[in-house]
């Protein structure tokens, strides 16, 4: 079971089509940040759907139809640096308030 959650930012780390895979991966781009829209648990693997990509509806004997997810193993959580956290905090602070504390 994946440790991802809906709304989480993840980085794509694998864009290679597995040998014999019937459904092309589509527009995944290596090292690109995506947002998880949905998490599903098909038999034997964890899947994620992304805000930035809507895949085609796919039906086969091994898939019951609907938008096919990406394998969650293709992604890693985006780790924000400590500076990003402080910059986000400062973005909501008026410049005058910052100057008064210095």
C-alpha cells in the first residue's frame, strides 16, 4: 500500500514502458512534478491518477474500464527544502512587518 496522499506533490522517476505493456504511459516526463488526484489499488499494485494528466478510458480482460492509473512506483514524494518553507512563510508577511523585526 502506497504512502502517497491525494493532493501530494510527487516527482516522476520512471518513464520507461515495461516490455509487453499494452497501454502506453502517455505524456509522463522524467523529473517533472505532478499532483496526486486519486489513489487506487488494482490487484497486485498501487496506482495513482494525476491532476495534470487525464488518461484515456481503457477496457480489457485485465482492467475493468475507466481511466487507467500510473503505477505509484514511478513517483517519489517531492521534498521541499527548508528554505522553501521559510520563503512560503515570508510570502504572506507584509514587508513592513519584516523590517520592524530586524
